[in-house]
C-alpha cells in the first residue's frame, strides 16, 4: 500500500479519482503541530529553537496517520507547493517517524490526472530551505506578537495584539485617514462649450477650455468665479472654428493572467468579495468540487506571484480562441514574464485547468459564488491570450476668436471601438464618446457656454483591494499573507468597513500611534520589506535563518524592555462622567476596552449596566432633525439606545441584560400599516449589499417585502417583489 497525505479531505477525494487501489489517500487537516498558545514556545537563548506541540484536537489524526504510515510500503507527501505546504510535509515526516528512504515529496500546480501522474513520476525530497523560511516567518511573528501584545494589554487595554505585518497594514490605513482629515478642498473652475457644425445643428458635442493664447491651461488656472466670469466675458460674441482634427489608432492590450494579489483586487472590485472570501472560494475550486464526479480541480494553485502560463495551456487556449471566436482574435500564444523580483512562490499564474471547461458548462456543479469567481478566472486567462482591442481616438481642437481679445482654445476628445479583441471575453470599463465628422476651418455654432465649479476631493479610504495593492507596492507580505492580514485587523477591531472602505477605529489609531512612536522599526515599510527579502533569501538557500532572527531580536528585545519601564498607562482606568447608574445609583465612568470607550457602572460586577459613549461626530444627537427618532423597544417598551459592538453601531434596549432586544440602525418604522396583513408596520431595512428595501415588522408571520416604499408603489402601481435574490 502506498500512502499519499494531503492537507484537506476534499483534495484527497479529488486526487483519489486518478489513482488506483494501490494508493491510500489521507488528509492531515492542515498543520499537525504548531507553537503552543500558552507560552512563547521559542528558545531565544539556544538559536531560537522552536518547541512544537501537537494540539489536542490533532492528536487523534496524528495517531491514525502513524498507524497507516507503519503499514505503508511508501509515503508521498502531497501538500501545497509553497512554504506552508513544505512545512506541513516536514512536520508530518518528523511526527510519523518513518525513514527518509520510505518517504518522498510530490508537488503539482493543478489537481488533474496528468499533473498527479507526472508528480508521482518525479518525486523529490523535502526542501529544507523552504521549511526554514516558513519557520523563520512563524518565529518572527511569534516574537513580535508575544512581545508586543502583553505590553499593549498593560499599557492600553486587555485583549489587544500586535503583529509584524498587520501593524504595518494598520499604519497604512491610519495614515490615509489622517490625510483625509487634514485635507483642505481647493476650488477650481472649468469652462465648457456645446457646439455643432452649422450644417448639422443637431449633432452637438462638448469641448473644454484647454488653453489661452497658445498657452496650456493648468488645472487650477481658473481658481474662482471671478476668473471664470472674466473668461466668459472675453468669449462673448466669439467666433468658433475647427483648428485641427487628429484621428489615431489606440491599442489596449489584455491584462496579464491573475496572480494572488490581482485576483483579490479584481474579485473585490467586480464581485465585492473580500480577500479572505476570495481565497476560500479559490481553494475550493483548486481542490475540486465533490458534486462533479468526473473532473479534478478547476483552477491551478491560487497562491502565486508568477504570471507564467504552461505551454500546454497556451496551445489549448490558442486553438480554443480560434474555434470559438475566430482567427482574428489570436495571432498565437502570448507569454508573460514576471517583472517583480519577489516572484518565487510558484511557477504559474492562476488559470483554469482546462480551457475547454467554459464557465457555463460547469454551472450546475458550482455555487453562485464559486461560479462567479471561476468565471472571472477563466475569462482573465483566456482574455490574456487574445489580441489587442483597437480604438479610434479623435481629438478636435477649436479656436474661439474675438477681435481685441485673447484667443481661447477648446478641445473635445472622443473614442470608438473598432475591434473588441480581448474585451469580448474579459470586459473592461470603457465608454464610447462619438464625435461628429468635422474638418479644419469648419465654422461652429455655439449652443451653450458653461462655467463649472469644482472642488478637489480628499483621497479615498482604502478598500480591501486597495490595501492589498498598497502592501504589494511596499513589498510587504506575500501571496499567502494578504487575506489573513486584512482579516486580522478587522476582527481585532482596529478598523471597520464603512461603505466597503476601511476606516480605523479609535483603538486602532491609539495602537498605531503607540507603535509608530515607540517601536518605529516594527511599522517601518522599508524594514518590513527588507525582512521579506531576507525570508526569500532563506527560501533560496542564500542565507541561514538563525542569523536573521538574531539580528532582529536583539534590538527588538532591548527596546521592549526599555519601553516596559518608560511607558505609562495610555488611557485612564476610569474617567468620571457625572452620571449615576439608573439601575443601582452608583457613579458611571468612562472605561476603555479593545472595542473603544464606553460608559459603565462602578458597581461592576454586581451591576453590569453599560452603554455606548455618544458619538463625537454625531452633531445634534436626538435633536438632529435629519436623524430619525429611535422607537421604543418593541419587547418591553423601554428606550432603545445606540451602542457599538465589534461589528459597528446598533440599537440595543436600555434595560439590557433584562431585555436583550437589539435592532439594526438601518431598520426604521415609516408610520404605515403593512399593505398585506394590515396588522404589522412597514419598516425600512438594508440588505447585506447595502440596498434599501421595505418589509413588515411581523416577519416571518407576514412575508411582505418590496424594493419600493408602499405609498410610492401604490401610486405607481408597483407590486411587492421578492427581495431574497438580491442577498
């Protein structure tokens, strides 16, 4: 019997389709051992030796694998081909206690019969350099986390934590927030004209002021209304003629195939998937779908920073594109090379395992989310092999002449697509702007002269996709770390999602400022990027991991001990409010937790009364005319109050914990009876995707739901609709 060990049961089931009865497929269920949670687990005095343990939850699995290994004639470790996968295989080899000659490592980028067969024909030994790189990262993260987190507990609030990469990600978010707060809008104006040829007055087009007397107009040249009015005055009674017409061909090339970061970014922008969600679904597609009994994995390995594609796929894609779309869509394989020096984790981009497996052909086997992501990956990979999209770009320069006045130049730009190329498969955001046919010296008729006021806008907060891009640009993290890094800072309440953007919380800003001031190396972009380079050198065998750890830990530990003495408590343990508890009469104080400030009774734990602190940004509170009134608790009649939890603000009953009723802040009664049951009231709610809808508050007894307000729907003759599909 030959034993093949992989990480997950799904992966084991998929591979078993291609192997005969001579093979036994088993899963390790991920890492089988790790550093202990209860202590540092690293002997810093003896070359940073890690003390691994088998968690209690894994012991039964390890015992079973040992029994199978003892009976096996040969063992193949078939874990993922990256540092984590290599480390899992190494841990398994160590735990199972089998001789080196009895165990081998096999690797593959896709779970197909061809790939598995080839891997078995070319086994290798475990790459200790990759293992050392993974161990170095794990030990580094443990040293930082178990060094800084207790300090944050003592100096800020219990439950806080810090990490080597997550702290840098948090700094990026906080610094963007400060840019937004410090931003001062700058006013500027643009001047537009609506004109047409004298012979075709209906074919109007818009041009913008681009220059005065031959000098190009800068963005802020027209800085206020007075300057705009002066230009309008100079243009009164002006004659407009076509100065020049330029038509040129513009090519737009297909984007490269997906790597981990670009997949996360596009899935976030197009599908609204978080990086964590994207990687979870990609893992399912890579391992294969259980309902599809005949096929293997749907995509290649999803943790990669290489844009290379296999020769087999290039050939298959070329043939497929010719057959499906026509010979004009491909002139042969298009090869891409990775420009980044960091690309070393894998040897191929993310692509479908078979180009013939078009998304619609496998629709029945996939969930909606799996289908959307597979469709995106398939289209990106196929589109990368298609010819450029061709556009015709037209520029019309217009002179505005008036005797005794400076000459003003306007410019109109247009674009139309001549050949769709790769956009037939992988669409891009592009809008055609058609301009009429005009010639040099054609006179034009002015229909409208429009001064437009503008104000510069502050930089936007980072979306999850934007943060991944920023981390990648700084050289921080690697394909396997982007998603867990972002998930960690959200889960620990260092930032929250607001309109799909990342906004730092009060506690996040406090932690960031403390680290920036007292542990600058930990949150320094260049330092963190250099550390990633050192880990890469360890993986390539160019550097030993102990010297890297020693160089980092010495200064870090010295500074940590120093700050333990110097730093005082960053927040008051209890700040008086002047209020008394409505339950027991004792004073109420402001306290600080990992979720920020809140008001609590000093009689704790005998009295557990607490409530959220009024929002500093809430100008007006309940007296704000634009803020809907808070209805009383529908369960006990007490006042509902605004509170803040780990997932943001919500309404909770003031009688908590006697009454545990909670309600979303977006739920609002409209003061009208339900048109279906006549008993309940219609409330305004918000779906998971942020879209407003209306339903009966007696749900599920009454299932009335509509996208349009009942009073408006009645006036327009709109019937109630099923909302469930939007979620």
